C-alpha cells in the first residue's frame, strides 16, 4: 500500500531536525535517521508533500517510526466516503436521542438495543430519528452489540459511537480524511467533556483528565508511545479491515484489543485531536470510582492476548539502574545515578557521531529518558503497585519518602499542565482516587487470572 500523490505529513513535535537538516531525531523509541541529499530536498521546513515514489517512501517511513503525522486538513476525503453509524445502547433513551440529533439524518444509523430493561423507550427514539433498530434478546456487552450492528453495514466505513457521546458536525468528515492513507484501519477523535450547567468536582476533574481524553496532539496509536491505545467510544473504521470485529468474550478492554490486533496486522490507527466528540462524564463519585476500577479489570484479558503490550512500565537497563539508585536513598545514590546518566550520555553521543554537537543532543535525550523513567516509577508506586506501596510505607521510612515525593510531584506537574477548573486540593484527591480505583481493578484482574503479568515491568534494550 503506497501513500497517494498529494498526501502531506508534518514532523511530530518531538522530532528534531539536526545537523543542518541532514538528520532527524525522534520517534518512539527515539532514534536517529540520516537523510540523503534527495530526501533532504523532499522536506519543506517540517512538512513533506508526496509527489513521487521517493516522497511516498520517506513519508511512510516517518509515519511508521512515529516521527511525523498526517496534515489532516490538507488531505482529501475518500473517493467513496459513505459510512453507517452503529450505536450500541442499553436503556439511556435521553442520551440516545441527544446523540441521534447530533448525527443528523444524512447517513444510515443502526441502533443496537443490548437487551434494555425498557426497550420500548429505546425503540421510540430510534423510530423518531429514522434509525434502524436491532433488538437483542440477551445482554451481550458492547463488543457483541457493536458486532451485531457491524454485520449489517454495507458502506465502506462504519462509525461506532456510544450513546453518551455528542458529535460535532466536522468530527466524522475530519476523521475520514485519514483514510487517504490506505494503511489506516481506524481513526479516533479527541474525547472531551460534555458541558453541564453545574458540574460536580468529579466532572471538572474528568473534563481535565478523562481516561478517554488522549491529549491535544495528533499521534499514531502504538504501545510504548504517548498514545498507546484508542477508545471506541467514538471511532471511524474501514469495514474491510475489521474482519470479525470485536472480541465478544471481553466485556471491558475490547476496544484496546481491537486496536492492538489491527496494529499487529500491520495496519495503522490514528488519533486526531482536530476532531472532537463530547462525552457525558460520570458526575457521582461512586459511579466514577466503579468505572475506573472496571477499566482496570481489563488488564489480565489483554495480557493474555497481547503479552508484549501490557507491561505497566518499560525500562531500559540503564533507566532501571538510575531509578533503583535514587530509590535506595543512600549517600551513594546521587553519585551513582549521575554516573549512570553520564555513561548513557557518552554512549548515545558515540552513536550520534558525525552530527553537529552530538554530546549536547545526547545529554538532552538522556535527560528526557531519565524523566520518563521517573514518571513511570511514580505511576507504579501510585497506581499499579499501590497495595505494595501501602505495605512498604508501614515498614520503611524510605518507602514513605519515595511515595510522598511521587504522589505530590505528579499532582504538582499535572495540575499545572491540565489547567483544570478545580482547586489543587480537590484535584489532588481526585488524582489519587483515580489511581487507587484503577489499581484495585488491575489487582482484581491479576488475582482472578492468577497471574502477575499485568504488574510486572518489562525490561528492554
């Protein structure tokens, strides 16, 4: 599959042009690629427009490495942009009516009633908006309900959207542009919070830091990158790429599983924040905590299906040594950690030999790696391993110090970044409750599956 002439990509914000344009540094994992003179001429600033086979090859390579993203507004819509909207729903007639109003009546809509307790209310809404109704006799969960709708789709594209979503007019048209790349199987928008008149403090936290909100920057979805999975609360997909669709054995995590299966097949999944869909976040504390815990229970089923992708943290040997030295909190900790960073900087500098200022660039890359290692360690202490952290705090002053620093540091950094309409104290409480609930779900999943796979970090070179 080759990118078409006119396809345009822009270098990712993390990708650096170095050595006077003769090399690029970036991607996930970070790497250096050297450009031939011909390849250098293909780039105009940070943009590459495909004009021939050489341009298509370079653009394709940059997309694969995570060093560039499609310039979505410069891409054409597919020649055949017909799509069908599939909505899985159980009860929620009010939300369904709101969604179908935002969808409009231009494209076919299939509402799959997943054994509602009041099916007549759902049926009335479907009829009112001219949607086809597929009633299911037994509750099969979101995966089975989506598959029931998918089997009836005859258009090239399908839009899966949950009933508690509201679509903007340009959401689907913008996502469809990504399918100018023949390798793209799915594209997902940014999930934002649906405005309410008097949001609770939990709603305001979710509006700033929802599990469904994957950030403000476009990205290719890939494990080990800032966007490692994609939600199907709202997604546009190429029907021929979905095959049998979702795994109906999974009641949670079925969207992550589908995304990772597509990636394993060599397909691409794009995250596009220029397209947005509004989600009605949970407003009550108990409902919100339960949903976070449910998300965590999907960990073990995913580990069974995708063991390479599920690790709660990924460390290189040097980053593990660096973090271990700091956690030891001994007199030798800082000198040893510094020596590790110095050694890594020298080693990376040698690999960058031939570029301008190789050791300066190596120092920056090492610093980024060290910060990423600290962030992952903080997540382990606060989120995935919190039961162990609690036990450790009882027995060890050093663990208490490490836990306190990790808990306060990430709140301070994220509160400033998220710019939430919530005071720092309640934001901090919500942040820790978020971690506790999700971590509890992960541990419940591990105990049920009798496996520690979802709790073990992965070490890689």
